[in-house]
C-alpha cells in the first residue's frame, strides 16, 4: 500500500503519490509574473524558497474561481523541480493498493492531454491518478515571450 494525497478540483477527486509532496499550505495569493502562461498564478515564497504556483483548474482548461478558505497549494517535487499546485480542497491522505490501479480509459487519456495516469475505485469514490511530471511541464515554448530567451543574444528593439 502506498500513501496518496487526495484533493479536489471542480468537484473531481484526484490522487497524487505522497512521495512527490513536500507540503500543503493554505493559499493566500501569489505574486503574478508577467509573460507567464495563463495557468501560472505566479510565485510564492515558502521557507525562503520562491516557488511557481500552477492553477490546476486553468491547467485542465476549466474556468478560474476565487480562492476560498478551503483552497490549498500542494508543493511538489519531481526530480529537481519544485512546483506548487493550487487546488480547491486538499485534506486527506489515504493508503492505496498499487495493484488496484486501473489504466486510464483511452478516451479519458486523450481528453485530459495525458494528465491522468490511471484510476482508483475506493468504495463509491473514483480517484484519478495524476501524471505529475506531465502536468508540471512548461508550455513556455508555445507561449509568447515577454523577453528574449536567455540563449538569445540579440538585443531587444527599443520603441520609437
């Protein structure tokens, strides 16, 4: 059995292996970063570290909602990359049996852009297991840049 954090986004329950989770915090807001993709809320400082915050609602193509007292950020680490995810609610840690993981239905995998690895059924509940590395990937190569990339040695044109 493995521990998973269970959280809710738009009424749907998701699971994330606890091995990726560094901490969970109440969400009080983030500092916006100009030029970031629409699903990036900005950055927060936690324990002296600046961490990007992704809104999972917007990452999944859903409309944003105002934060509530239940809104949480789940701070994760995959490899050396630390990213926080803003979710509607996260208060539960449960044990899930790896052998009970079912693959995500093909249509589900296609429609969620590969964000879902599989599903768990726990009693009457259906939990979607997220592909954390895929969700935390940057789409910055497909977004307009506010400034030239670091390896672009051209000088930006000045107005006028």
